[in-house]
C-alpha cells in the first residue's frame, strides 16, 4: 500500500487568457496555465519535488516497468484531483523513454483543457463512440513525452459511454503506446463513472484536501472503489498550510553561495 503523500499548494495571481492561436499550433503560455501546475511553472521548486516523490513511489511499485493505467480519484469535487492528475502526468513524462498520456475522463465537468489553456477538441467520448480514431483524438500539450486525450464531445449519458466494453480496448491500445496513462475522473461519490474506470485500470490514487475532505466521505469513497475490485494504491493529501517549505533554509538545496 502506498503511503499517504503530502503536497502543499499556495495561491497565485489569477491567470490571464492567452490570445487565440490556429488549431495546429500548440503553445503553452505561462500566465494562462493553471498556477497550481507546479511541474510547469516551478519545475525546480519544492512542490514539484513532492510530486516527483509520489511518482517515484509509484515507479517503485512497478519494478518490472510494465505500462500502467492509473486513475486519480477523489470523494467529492474540489479536492485537487485534476491538478494532481496533471502534475503527476507531467512528472512521469519527464523521464526518458516514458511516453505518458493524460485522459480527461470527467465527461460531466471536464477541465484539463481549461487548466492547460487549450481549445476544446474531440476526445475520449468520440473515441468510445467510434466517431474518431485514437490517433486523431490524441493531442500535444506543449511538453515533451506528454499527450492529452480530452473529454471530447458532450454526451447525455456519460456513464453509458464510459461503461462500454470499448474502454478495455482503449486502455489496452494506449498501454501499447504509452508507459503511463493517468486518468482524471469525476468524484467517486457523485456518480458511478470513477468506479467503472478505476475497476478497469491497474490502480487508483485517492486525492484528499486537508481541512476540506471529510474522513467519512473519504473512507466511503475508498470502500466503494475496493468493492468494485479497484486496486487502491494509496492517498495523496494536498493543500497543507503553514510556511512554504521551499523557504526553509534547512530544506533548500540550491546553488552554493559564492
């Protein structure tokens, strides 16, 4: 069982919208990307290292180095699930020969494109409905080794779309191409989508938000996932309060003084 990993976040200034660009040009503008994506904004910072610590623990649980699918889930909305999924996918993609895919499987309230400041395009819903191919739906996000499979076209029955047998085929085909596939899902207690996806994935990580997540809800979410046969790897706690650990001189390890 993966130990609980602690991750501190801090508020930044409101991001400003970026100018429109042609569909075939992928440019990530610093101010437009969600400020909590620390692997993008502060890749050498203390918080980015915490995400890498989570990545390394997950890698240690996969000593054979086989391609894996990982669901990132939470009990309710607002617990930092999407930010964690995106940061973790970026951390995986940093490694050599470690092609990574991030899937926005929240067909009800998709947000990965918004967080990355990308225009909406076809995605997983279109692939599962057979209207586009996987290659057509996968897109660059401006970071080496990382692809996005967005939520795609809105559908009236997300649970039916995600519950189709094509999801197993999709996961299998993505594992042929990518070393890690990170899947952002809706909250576990709000709908059945997360449980359906987690049961088909190789493992699931439950995100908790300090002073926001309720113990009862978190336990119920974990129990719900386990009852469906999900391999719950552990939890990731975000939004710790207090002094920024990066400013602690005992923890800093930057350039030596002249």
